[in-house]
């Protein structure tokens, strides 16, 4: 099972990385066309419900997005999750290694834990901002991210604690020999 999780996280890392690169390139092309007035092939600017929308159209692929502050957040989310799945694959790699009680494994576990804490904090801020702007609480994506990353943070913290105690016991055992 741990091999399957390791390979799935590695596949997700590569998929998100490829999608992130493609998405950032398409958004950059749209930015150049919209703000700098460049005429770029495959990029169209149109109106949808009174808002300007950018479409990057290539053979069999179309990415459309409305220009708003949320677009910047979307552009930042894909590289974030690419990095997240990279650290997740490192996290699972620790468990298929011969020993998890060494400094590099503990460092990889800590990185994954801190990234989950950062995601938890960002989701919490987004949920508060959404509640304040709306005037009432509503369960939406940011609340689900709080639940998911909170749970993953707790589990990864337990693994870190276990690995640190195991490393201490291993070092203590090595010293007594």
C-alpha cells in the first residue's frame, strides 16, 4: 500500500507540475495580450457578463478565465500543489526506505508538516475573509481545506514524533554498544 501511495503522489507531482507550467505560460500570454496590447496567436480577449475574459485556444485545448483577483490565487495554487505533491512523495518515500530513523527522513517529514501548516493557515485566513465579506458563515472550499490539511498535519506530526523518538533510541543504542 505504501508503494501505491508513493507512486500516486509522484504521478500527481508530475501531473501538477506539467499543468502548472502550461497554466502559467497561458496566463502569461493572456497578461501580455491584455495589459501590453501585444497580438499573440491563440489568445483571445472577450467579454462575458460584462467582465473581460481571456481565452487561450490551442488545438483541442481551451483555457478561459475572467480577470479578477481570484485569478492570481488560481495561478499560485497550481505551483503550490505541485510542490505539495513533491513533498508528499518525499514523505511516502521515507516509509519505503530501509530506515526512517535518520536526519534526512525526519527533515523530509518536517517539511511536509510545515507545508501543511502553511496551507492550513492560508485556508483559515481565506475562510475568515470569505465569512467577513459575505456577512455569514458558509461551508465552502476553504473550510474543506482546513479540515483536510488539519487532519494531515496531525498525522504527519505524529509520524515526526515517532521518527524523532526512534532516532533518539537508535542513537542511544549505538552509544551503548
